[in-house]
C-alpha cells in the first residue's frame, strides 16, 4: 500500500473519529444515576471568573470536548491534503507522519490514564500505526 493510499485511509478513520466524538459528546446525557446528575448540574451552575470572564467547569469541559472533536477533523483534513504532496517532498510527509504518530500515541496514553474509553483508543492506535507505516513506506 502506498503512503498516499494509507494517508487517505487514515483521513477517513480520523473523520469517523470526529463524527463519533462530536455526535457522542453533543448528545450525551447523564445516565449513571443521581450522583452523575448532581455533578453535571454543579458543573453547569457554579460560575467563577476565569481569564476575566465568567465561566463554569461545564463551559471548560464542554469546550474541550468540542475542541477534541475538532482536532480529529483537522487531522482528517491534514492527512487528506498530505496524501497529495509531491514525491519530491517525502521528507515533509515523513516528518509530519512521525509527529502525528507521536501525538496519537500520547493522546491514547492520556485516554488510558484519564478516561479508559476503549473505542477512541482503538482509533488513535490505528492512526498511529498507519502513520508509522506512512513514515516507513513514503518514497
């Protein structure tokens, strides 16, 4: 498989990750009982001044969740565009593939440490392995 085909495939995987994370995050509702509902309500109702603006922990939680989804979209677009890079720029493809492979491994480790959700870890692992393959086969 060529680096270009791998990158296009990884772009689709990252796009699926964006769609899944975005839809899941925006539509998620507390379902684990009254304790979870109380925590979410407390996060939403208690505001404080942060960077000169009133914010709640819910604002930050929700904002970072959307940002995580958006990063998956940017990654998908980057991989798609990178697939069309000239063979003369193979060093650029390799360096970007290596950088994003490390980033996906780091993200997977953070998921393991702080969330332990297996589905996003599968996506990050597939993307990291695919990018390692891109870095190896890019010519």
